[in-house]
């Protein structure tokens, strides 16, 4: 990131930017620490603090930025992403009105405030408690201008149903869950404006058919 910042001409041209956070905390501590002590360890990570400061500097200078992807690696998971983004970015006053496409972890709800103009939202969602689902959905639901929504990971149709009820302009929805399609699809009947629905592999939809491995995702589009 520093190389981009040090080149103002390049920074002014950035339209897409992505970052994957990886922890500098030893794996044994990831496995053995939870709760408040775990969060304190994350807050004490000097590299995380420096990374966030550099990230904010880059994002403020990228005036043409339209597509942003901020994720934590798989080992870091939801807890790490929340600790870094929620704690450090929330206090920066950063606002990216020009960003229209966002890819991030569902738990990084601070980005819902930082990027108020998004029309395309791609969330990595983990299986989590009902309380966490309600909290996350309430934040992302404020982005009512979203027209395209993709949910990756997670195993809860509750999350998708609750969030989409607050997105009146949604025209495209994509998710890949193991669901009983004939039973569960009516839960999305409130999406009157939907034009494209992508559900994933047929073998995950509970329709009694297991296609060959090379078959792609199932898609549905409404034609005018």
C-alpha cells in the first residue's frame, strides 16, 4: 500500500482496491484464546494498527475508487475482521461516497457507514448466533440502494431473508446454501423486483437430482 501512496499519480487513478488481512498472532494463541483476552491481544497488534493507518491514508487519497474489497483471511475469521475494522476504522471519520461496489465480511458493519453509496454488496457470512445475525442485518439494511447482493458462506437463509426485506431496489441475488428449495424458496417471495437469482449447485437444493460434477450453478433470470 505504501508504494501506491508514495506515487500520487498512481493513487489518483485507482478505481479498484482489495486487501486481505492476515494475522501476526501465532497460531497456538489463535486456538487457545477467546473472549476479552483474545480481543485485547488483537488490539495490541502493532502491525494491525499500522496497516489500518496506511489503509485509511490510501483510501482517502483514492478519489476515483469505486470498487473496494476488504477481507480477513480464513484463519482470522469473523473475530479478527471485526476487531481490526470495527475498532480502528470506526474512529477515523473515513467516508467513501464514491464507492459503489463493496466486498467484505458480514461482521465488518462499520463499512456500511463508510460506504453509503454502494449498489453492489458481496458479503462473506459465517454461521453465527441469532443475536449476531440481527445485529449485522440491522447495519447492512441501512444501505437501501443496493441492487445486487451476493452472500458467500454461512448456512442461514434467515440472514438472507431478513436483509433482503430491507433492500427494496434489489434486482440480483446470489447465494450458495444447502436448502430444501421447494420448501424454502417462498421465503423470498417478497422480492418482487428481482430479475436474476443464482442459487448454486443443483446437488445442494434438495430437488432430488445430483447432476454430474461439471455442472455449474443454477440461475434464473426474469426477461422483460
